[in-house]
C-alpha cells in the first residue's frame, strides 16, 4: 500500500469548523514502482508532513522531510547526507508552495518520519540505519531554525542532565546522573540525546511520551509543569525488565539550554511484581497510572502519588482461567536462565521446571517453543527482555498447557534465544549454521543436564517463522536430538516469497543461493530421513499472510510423504494466520496433544550409536 500514489493537501476549515472552505494542494506523489526493496528506502519526494505547534498568534508552519541526499535509495554510498527536514511558513496568497520551504536540519542516516514537537517549538527527531541497526535521537532547541543560526550558536554554553532510575544501570550518551556540557552539532544544529543500536535493549533511552495539547489540541511531547519531557522505558537488564519513568527538562535562558529533572519520577519497586508505567497525569507530574502484575496476579491498574507513594486501585481483574493457572503454579516453577552457544554468544530462555520428581523413573519430556530473531551483535542477542514476574497466562497457544496434560513431570522451554547475528545485508548467509548452534545449545546446555542421552525426549515447535525454524532444526541437527516437530502456519519455500522475508531485504535474484539454502523444502529429504523426528504441520486454509500461503504447508507435507518420511498435515477451515474459532483452536490443540503423546511422551529409547553421539556432544558442550 505504501507504494501507491498519494495526494497531499491542506484544508482550510470554515468558521464553524464543519467543512473545508479552501483546499491547497501540497504534493502529488506518483506510484513508487521503482523504489528499492530496502527496509530503509523511502520516496524521494516530500514525506512525513507535520504541523509545527505554535501559539495561535503566529502563522501556521509545516515541517516535512525530503530524501534529497540519496533520493530514497540507501544503496547510495557517497552522499553527504540522506534526508533534509524542511520548514514552510504560511504567508501571502499562495501560502503552501513547497518550493519556498527553508532547511531546518539534515541527517546522516534515514530520518524517522514521525517528528515530534513541544508546545514551545522544540523539535525531537531520530534517524536510523538498517544495515548496522544504528539509531540516534536529536533535539533541536527552540530559537534555532536553520543551519546558519546553528553555526553561529555552536559556541554557546549548553548543559544537559538526565535523571534515570537508580535500579537499572544503563549506558547512554546522556543517561548518567548529573550535568553534561555539550555543544550544538555543527552540521544539523541539534543536541544529541542518544546514540546506539535500536536492538540494544540495555542501552535504550526509552520512549518520549506524547499527549494532545497546545493551542490546537495537536499531538505534542508530554511535559510536566517545570517543562520536563517524560520518557517511559522497559529497563531491560540481566536481572530482567525493570520499567522506569525518566525526565528531561529543557530550559532556555540567555543562550543556555539546561536539561535535567528530579528523581521523584522514578517509581519504586514493590516486591515480586512487574510494574509498567502507562501515563503520567497532571501538569505537576505527581500522579502515575501504572500496571502491576505478578506470576499469579493478572495485570491491574493503579494511580500512584509520586511524592507520597499512596495508591488508588483503578481496576479489579480476575484471571478467567484461574484454575488452570493455579495448576501450572502447583506443578512448575518459572526460571529465567542464561547459557552460551558454541561460538560463545550469550543466550537466555524461560524454563518451566516441574516441582515434583518423575515417578516413573524416566527423565522428563521437554517442549522447546521458539521464534528466531535478528540482531546486529552477540551482545544484543544475549540480553534479557522478559521478567520472571510476568503473569503466567493459561492459553492454548503457549506450550504451558502440556505441563498439566500428560507432561505432568515435563519441562517447557519457552522462547529460548534463537538469534541470527550479522549485518542487515548478510545475516542470513549463515542462518542455518547459527540456528543449529542455537538449537543444540538449548538441548545440550539446558535439557540434557536433567535428562539422559538414551531416553532424550525433546519436541520443538513454533508458529510462523518459528515453524520455519522447526523444519530447519529437524533437517540439520543430529537425528534423535529432537523427537518431534510442530510447525504452525509456516513458510517453507522461499522462492514463493521472492522479494524478501522477515529481515531479508535482498530479492531472490540477488541472493538465489541464500533463498535456496534457507528453504526447508530444499531439505525435505533430510526431514524425511530423520525417522526419530516426525513433523506435524498445521495451517489455516484462509491464511492471508503474504509469506505463509496454505500452499507452503501442503507442498512440504507432500514432499516429506513422497520421500517416505513421517508427517501429518492439518488444514483448519476458515482460519487465518492465527486461529480464532473454537473449532479451529480445539482441533489444533488436539492435533498437537496427540502428536506429542505419541512421539515424545512414550518415545522409544535411541539406539546405541545415537546415544554415543549425544554423549560426545554433551562432553564438548560442557567445555564451553
């Protein structure tokens, strides 16, 4: 849809505000048929039109972005800049002529189209680059409206300070306590608030909150009475999520820009809970609407006085599946684990470990349910992005249900890290090798210490890209490592998605070998030959996702069966990419339950040669 032509116009409302008295054409964007198939490509002409918030007595102003440096093509290397932000003031009889716009600032990387403003005309903007996931956040102080003004102001004294939570250590350009002397950037006339990687959760500065306000009730950056901008963040750390509220205060006094605040905005931690800020209320910033949950308590909303700590309950929620949740709580203990894969990359996983020892004298079966993610570095891949205090929801779509059905002494390894690390251009060149290391690390480092090679009973499964991962693990890991696979709504032939998929931006003809190698359909013979791991395929017949047409599962099933392998195909009538109807959900649940019971719960011991191979692998992994 983003490639269709569009018409941008300014409508002037009548005095009653009921209709348009005048219409001023701004820009006619043609269809983007030749736009490069790159994630950070954009239209070459004007985009991202935003009203600059001003007091009513001033003329209206538009801010927009033009990719005049590279014409929207990130493949252009030798350019001085990528984008330019422009300012157009209303004046004269032809008030909205884009040719009269003046330059505000330029960006080295692709500028995010969602530029934000304060009611005092400060401008907050960001830029990013897909290849290395770089990300910067800038602030244009009020009163600096052109590179010429910025060049004359670079010698002014600017001070930035930032108040952050003391409970989580974050390394950011401006995140430390105290004041920082900074200068306007000579190229864009802005103050750098943050520079890092957008996939680096530990150094994330959070998100600036917005509200409707100002003279025309437009969306502006939220500010409390002292002028502080408000930020909310997840506070990811090795200890898990510790959400925070932060503030940045902007003051302009005789050329001095001070950014600071006080620590009263930081919500205190309260026991074994996960607390997440929702909205800071009031101009004084003393009331915080927050959500709180624990393993046994569903999410509730509270109003907290940030000075006194007093709270008022807003909602009273009861878990509609309290009996199932209580059963899970009695049967299993939740743990967030850290481990390494073969190349030393740090990984994390959530393990639901049975509280009762096995009564049958056999090690417990285990279900590994995962979804691959792309990262720019091993450092980002190993970061903890979950909390051990999150509410334990009872839902059919998660593997927790099998703790109480047949797998009474079984483990559930939920969402173990499956990182694919590398540049945006080449990460998938080593997709299979990295995926195998991820799968082996999960089994060898987390499951086998509680099991034994001879009776190893591990199933692997996933939805969508997780199903794609499952098929590859059955094809490329040692036979017997996984005893069954479940793929729901997956894509298995990448030639059917020739113009990119997930985080792959090259097309089929640019990287034919990569598409061929990354297609599980190519390795159907290996899946069929792995007699220890039959594959269950489930798909909605009305799946409208462009990359996961029902044909994907049908063709892979036909290939495995034609090659003599063990597989089962379940097509759900009237279901899409995610299953919603009672009939579809119950059928999918029954299929998975029968598959796991037959091929994992009562799995036969592995032959001696497979046992020896597993034992050798365990010894090698123990050396990491």
